């Protein structure tokens, strides 16, 4: 665990579940969004069906690679599921530090309201010396892109990474990202910053 990250971060430590028991899923979503709107972080309300698809796939394929657009090319981040937490670390850190490589982004998924309300709440903690909120959001969006996709070819990249790593092609991740359009705003912002 990185310094600055909350160990065993529970939903009740950031959200009063009892106060929303009588609320609809839509009302809870609005409260969640209002709460995090003023904070510098990544957050989401994930529909039950989408989370179930991601979760089921994460059980058999707990690790994957995301590509983050940078000024010059892309930087790869390895995502590793640990229960309902998804830890991301730059590939270069893993290559140089091995097991000692610290997480730079952790996505916390809270399924406590899934059965009753049909939603899963998500928030994140990140190392802001290494990632901006927009960059963390780009990585978080790729979880949905690769794990919640209906496109067989897209999810096959996750399976190849987990089961046949010697066949895995890094450029395929970049191609999927570019095709989805997820990194476009980030690339544009980085080009703008350079001028």
C-alpha cells in the first residue's frame, strides 16, 4: 500500500448508508455525485448488471493492462483486483521495483446497495503527484471498456493477458483505446498544455 491510501476503506467510513435506506437508486446516485463533485477524485455509480459482468470476469481474469495517453506516446498501468478494490501501478514501477511497487490509483467498489437498490458505488484514491484526476478517470473508464464490453474481441485482450501472456500485444490495448475515443480529451489537453 502506498502512503496516503486508506487501509480497509469501507463505504460506511465515507457514506451514511442508514440515511439512504429509504431513497431510490436514482436519489442515491444524485447524493453520491453531489458529494464527490467538489472533490478531486474519480467516482461512479455502476448499474448492478454492469458490475456483475465486470466482477464475474475479474474473478477469472484479475489482472489487466491499461494504456494512459501521455505527451509522447502511452504509459501502461497494470490493474490488479484485490477483492472489490482495483489497484493500478505503472508498468515501469513493477518492472523496476517488483513486488515493492506501490499503487498509484485504487478504485474502491462498494456492492452493499447492489441487492436492494441495483447499484454499486465506486470511488478512488490516487497518488496526485503521479496522476491527475483526468488521467485517473481515463484509467477507470478502461475498466468498463475492457471488462464490461459486449465486443468479444475486446474482452479477449483481457483473457490473452491473463492466460496467454506470450501472445499478448501491447499495441492492441492502444488500438482499442483509440477506437473507443476514451483518451482523446486527455491527448488534446496534453497537446494544449505543451503550447
